């Protein structure tokens, strides 16, 4: 029960990787607030979690990471109910090269928006008690995915934002750790609908995929990485790449 007494907020929690992250946090004793735009899936999952863990262990709010108002309301309700927030997992994300502005809005602006609200509640300099933020990026944040240049750009942004926030936090004493996980392919709806959501570079999907992609992983394999980053207090500014056969903490060049 490594997380007994801790409270987590997970975005995009109703399905896929977010659902697996929610489950591993609950299994390890945390209370979890689930945020998602999919009300039906969110309520269905909440009912199942009530039966397994008890009603008092989780909350679900319909919440779009594109809305500051909805995020703030969800964080405030979490604090009112659970008396604090220790863990925030920025998992909500989409892959849609046709609606590329929306992809930037959700994957980058949404993740930054949630992180800044998290800072308001958790920053030790504001009277918060610190904690940890885990961002779900992608291998597309480390290497170009030619079929998805906009998705690639958003996930590179997540990696950069995570590292900069980690450095800012340790320089300024926010008491918050920022880390990210970069999965390769995971069996979720995002991948099931991939071909419908590619844009003008969709002709590049087949060839690249065949040459490089390994076994698609189960969402629980990514949740285990998130759990590692949540519980290892030595980790700040780390980018953990996860593929089917291996995981690896990335190293980056230092410029100064
Ligand atoms: N499936 C994969 O192969 C990989 C996924 N990822 C990343 O993992 C994260 C989760 O992806 P999956 O579980 O695969 O996707 P998914 O499509 O299965 O689930 C995403 C969840 O996020 C919710 N969501 C979407 N937009 C939202 C918004 N604006 N506000 C709040 N919730 C929203 C959806 O309703 C859904 O429940 C994403 O950030 C994705 O980019 C990273 C690497 C690989
Ligand atoms: C998003 C899948 C596109 C598949 C086609 C493609 O361009 C593959 C590129 C591979 C590149 O050569 C090296 C890789 O690791 C890429 C495949 C892995 C992409 C996983 C992205 C998963 C995600 O974040 O949704």
C-alpha cells in the first residue's frame, strides 16, 4: 500500500492508458479523481471502481482539459472531498492529424493548463505540500513519426515542458517532481482509430510501421512505469521510454 493516504488526479482516465493508471493507483491505496470528456465511459468505470474499492476511494468529473474553468472546479472538488492532491497524471491526449489544431490544443495546451492549476494547489511556495506530476508523452516525443508530424511536435513539447518544469521546480523550491513516460504502441482506441485520423502524410504510415514497430503493449505496462515514477522520490526531470521489450531512462545533451 505504497500510496495509502495519497490523492491523485488523472486526466483522460475513463479508457485506455488513463484507466490502467487509475487502477494501479487505487490498487496501491491512493484515492483517485478521474477526469474525462467521455461521460458514459467515466461513469461506467466509476461504478465498477465503487464495487471493487468502495465509493469513497474515487471521484469522476466530466472535464475537458481545454477548459480552465472545468479543471479548476474538478481540482477544488477533489481538495474539498479528499483534503489535498499529491499526484497529477496528465494522460489525456489525442492523435488527429486532420484536426491538427485540436491535437495541439489538447496535447500541449491542455497539459500545460492542468499543470499550472496543479501548481496553484501543490506548490510549496503557495502553501501547498508539494507532490508529483507525471506526463504521458510518447516515443513520438523522442523520434520523428513521419506519418504524424503534428502529434510528433506535441509530444516533443510534452518532453520539453516536463524537463523545464522539473528544473524550475528544483531551482525555485516548488516541492514538485515532474517526470514523463514515453510509450511506443499500446493497445487502445487511439491506435484502433489511427488510420482514420492520419492526414496528408498518411501514405507514410504503412512502410514505417512495418519496419520498426514491436508488439503493441497492454495499458497496464505503461501504468507500471507511471507507478515507478510516482513512488521513486529520486526521480525529477526523467523521461522514461517504454517499448514492449525494454524500458530506458533517456539521456539528453547538456548545453552549458
Ligand atoms: N495508445 C498508444 O499507442 C499510445 C498513447 N500515448 C498517449 O497516451 C495517452 C492516452 O492515450 P490512449 O489511452 O491510447 O488513448 P484513448 O483514446 O484510448 O484514451 C484517451 C482518453 O482521453 C480522453 N480525452 C480525450 N480528449 C480529452 C480532453 N480534451 N479532456 C479530457 N479527456 C480527454 C478520452 O475520452 C479517453 O478516455 C495520450 O496522451 C496518448 O497520446 C502515448 C504513446 C502510445
Ligand atoms: C502513430 C503511429 C504511426 C505509425 C507509422 C509510423 O510512422 C511509425 C513510425 C515509427 C518510427 O519509425 C519509430 C517509431 O518508434 C515509430 C512507431 C511508434 C509510434 C508510436 C506512437 C504511439 C502513440 O504515441 O500513439
